[in-house]
C-alpha cells in the first residue's frame, strides 16, 4: 500500500528552500570545518607514536574522565590502524577507524567481536562501531574486503557480537547476537578499477575457501552461495551465503547471512534522480530483511534486529550516507513506507545522547537541523563519514521523498 504525503518538519522545509543554499553555504561549510579539525587531531595523534602506549590508554579513558574533559588528541587517535602490521589491511592509506570505536575480531573459534583495548589481542579490522544519533540503531561501518582481509570480514559475521563501546550509549545487545545482514553499496569494479574484492561465489551451490592471514590461527572458512535473486524495485541483488570452518564436522555450525548489493550508486557521486526512489526502497528493504527471523531457529531466541554491517569501497562516503538516511527515516517512522499519523512529531532529542565531543556542539543555526546533527555524530565515530557535499544533499532529498510518499517497495 503506497504511503501518503506527510507534512514535513519545519527544519527540513527550511533546508530545502532557496534552491538548497542553506545546505551548501551553512551545513556543508560548518561540517567541513569540524572535520578539518578532527583531521588535525588525528595527525597530532600519529605524531605522538613514541608515546603510543600512554596515548592509547588515555584514548580508552577519554569518554569517562571524572572531570568530564576529553583529551582531543587521544579521542581522535587512529594509531592502531597505522601500526606496521595493520597498514596493509587498509584499502586506502588515509581511511582508518578511530581507536576508541574500532571493531576487533577474535582470532580463534568461539571468540567474540569486541572493541578497543578489550580486544587488543584480536585481529585488526578496518571497521567502526557506529550508532545512529536519532534512530538509535547500531551498525558496523567498514571498507570493502581486500583479498587479505576477506577472512577477517567473514569472521566478523561468523562470530557472536560482544559489547560495543560504552561511549556509544548503545541499547543492550541481545544475547546471543551476530551480524546477519551485509549491505554493499559499491560494485566490485567501477570505471575499470577494483573497488571491492569478491569473497563469495557468484553461482548458487558453489563454494570457495577463505584463508586467514598467515599470522592468524583462525580456521579456513568455506563460503557457499545458497541462493541469489534480483529485486528490481530496489535495484539490488539479494543473496544468501553460508560460512563454516573447514574443520567443522557439524553442519549446524554453519552461519547464514543475507548479502544485499545496491547497484545504482556510483563511486564519487550519488544516484541519478531516476534511481532515488529505488534507493529509498532499498533502505526500507534492508531494515525489513534484517528483522526477518522466519528462517532462523527459535532456540536460542534470535536477536530481533541485530547490528548491520555496511560497506562501500572505503566505508565512509556512501556508507555514512546510508546510515544517516536510515537513522532519520527510523526516527520519523518512515522506514515502513506508511507511517502512522500520530508518529510524525519531530524527535526533539536523540534517542540516547552521546557525550559532547571535544569540538563542542554545532553552531546555533544548525541546532535544529537533524541531518547536520546526524552527520556530525557519525563523523565523531568514523572519520570522513558522508564524505562529499553532494551526498549531504542526497540525504535531504531522500528524506524529502519519504515525506512525500515516494520510494515504496
């Protein structure tokens, strides 16, 4: 049943007026200045390498200082990603996770995904825990796998999830919980360049092996494509994939996940106008698929809405934009495509407040703009999220389309 047009909140109408000058001249400018300041602090953290142990310890404690003060250099540190053993696992030399929100993957069967110092003995993974500011949902934002990182990527799916960073004030993680939905926003090849590497077969019924890094004791994983289909209205490919250690003799050890590839979002750009209804339909499809427990065993009780793992190529531009869209659509009850009329009051506050960052709050003129607030919050959790100005404009447009009742699927 198609959604009907709904009254837009005043802040969104203001942003879309005057040919979006407010977005270009105020929102993009303010967000860019703040990201430049974060980049400066990241650079300072790398210059402090001789004192890395002290800096990392301070970084882990930065959010919980008894005085409420945050060391900005430690707060924005990406030193772990720059360790000589880890640099080769970064797809791009300037895209790394913050130390305090990074996802750490266990090295042995049965070990958990964890974060920060708690998982310091685990494997490095260029991925960040991210929590929606207004929607409240947890995500894992990551780069597309490289040949040498495909195994750790798959392990992050196969292993149960442990507690995310306390600094994210996340809702309680259901136990047991694991990632069961992967969102890919890049083609494997774009403009003749490799943007993502294949980590599961392209033909249903076929299997391939994924080998761990030589320094890891983790088992080889057998990856099988179970089924694949095209969903035209969401411009995506929907696949079911299983993972099982080759050492396992019990078929019930297999972990099955859903892979959703959106095919109409070019690198360094945004979907064409004619493709934006499909993007909105895709956002809604992802939410629906992740909540579907019909094919899962009833015992133990499955997580009704576990964290979703999302990647583009670098894991910041398209990835951050997708999370921001999802958050605002969730906050306004627009993910269903048919919101209840009594649920359209703009959420005056985030679902669960995050600590005020070292940069302070956004300028007064942006205090009521939920998209600006959401993007700034995402950039606090993973560098460079929503990388380009046109992606910021896209988020406003998708939310506007949702209020106008388009993009149903």
